C-alpha cells in the first residue's frame, strides 16, 4: 500500500546505522513523504512492499538509521540507475529526518555505504549526482574518496524541492566517481576536448591510456542507443553504446520526440571505447550540445557526457566546494557559451 502521509518522530533518540530490514520499509516510505510530500519522482519509495522487493533483487541496497523504537530517521543507498553497465551503481537517495539533521546520521550512513556496503556489493563502479544548490552532499562525498568528474547543468526541476523550499529554479548536479575495483583502460578521446578530459582524468588519478587519433564512422554501421525520457524532470538521457552512420538522423529523431513530450534537457552519454566517437561528438557540437564531462565505467568502458538545454541555464545558482569541480564548471560554461555564439 502506498504511503501518503507523514508520521511524528520523537527527537533526541539514539540510533544505529544498518542495512534495511523488511520491517524498516514502511518507515523509509514515511521518511520520503516527510521530505518530499507526494512529489518524489520514484514511486518505489512510497510503497513498502516495493522497497523490500527492490532490495531483495539487487536493484537497491538501502542503509537506514534506526532508533530503538524502530523509527527510521535516515536513509541512503546504492542503486541501479542510468548507467548502461548493470554493475555500476549510483550512491544517493539520502534523507535525514528534520529532527535529526544536527546529528551524525548522514555522516554515519555515508560512511557505511562507502565502506561495508561497497565491500559487500562489490560493484564495478560507483557514482553520485550531488546537488549544487548547497555543498553538503559534495563534502560528504569527498569523505569517502569520491572524485569530481562532470557537471549536469539544470538537471532537476525546482518542483522536486518544493516541500523542502530550498531551490528556486532548476538544480544542477555534480557527477562524482568512487574508484572501486578500477583498472587500466584505453579510451578514444574527441580531439576537441583533449585538454578538458586530460585534466579530469589526471585529477581523478585514473589509469587511462588516452588515444586522440580521429577515425571515420564505418559507412554501413548502425547506432546502438539506449533511450530514456524522464517526463517529470523534463530530461532525455541517451546512452550511446555505439555511434553508427545513422547517428545524425537518430539525434534529430530523438530531439523531435523529446520536444513533443516537453523535454528541455537532453543528455548524451557516449562510450569512449569506439575509435570514431569523436565524429559523433562533433555532430552533437554542431547541433548545439556542449561538454558535461567524463563518466568512468558508465558502459564498463568509460564514457563522456554531452548536453543541450532548451532553457536558459542559471550558472549563478551553482555552488561548488572543490577547486576541481570549479574548474570542470569553467570548462562546461565556456563550451556552453560557444554554442550560444553559433
């Protein structure tokens, strides 16, 4: 049954941080309602039975802060989301009840996920999308060793934060990466972004051989693109496993479909395992797309992000903590400005 109301939580109780138990699921659902009202875009978190099932099948690994009375005052998770590679998990879905935000609940949950949970799940990669209307999530991500990789401009709509009342417009996100079980890899980097990708890879201490030799797209090749439209957020997210000779036509087709459905943010994640990926990136640049950054292990192979906005971005509202993140944003903004000149 779907949870549709808040419940009172007594403040000042002790709590333990642990993996989700089936009896915790209802408390998790009430916690999400307390934070977001009915507006959280993932319905699973309002349905206790579904929370239990997703934790059972490995799509979600929830960690909770639980009082002796069984109240759930905090939540965080590893979960499958947008990466094409199924064993590349996102870290996030953090909530701490308002009565416990001055405690160490968020820190303890984050520490548990970055330590015990990662060791138990053994993903091939872990990434996070830290909101940028404050720096709290960014700081906690650095504490478990995450590295700055990319900027998603105006990713989330303001309506996702209406109940919290802490965002006046669309919210940008910083992609971070936890190098767990990472190894050497050769990637084919578009020459247009050589300096930017070298900077990001070096700052993340990744063992990569960067190849810059351009190659033409085979004439008889077909594109392999995984398509996801998120109507509630106005976002279209496309994983380009392979870019074929039909790639320009596919881009035009997806943009037409997206515009008809009210999509205002278009994101292409492109596998850098393809020697001719630079040609696909050049086509996106011609269509008004600009750099987002670098995404390790997105396809098991590394990838990069290109993005296009049909709204005016609010760069002034982006708050970043690290020098690395600020430099990545400078790359992204400069490339966006290039698209405006066109």
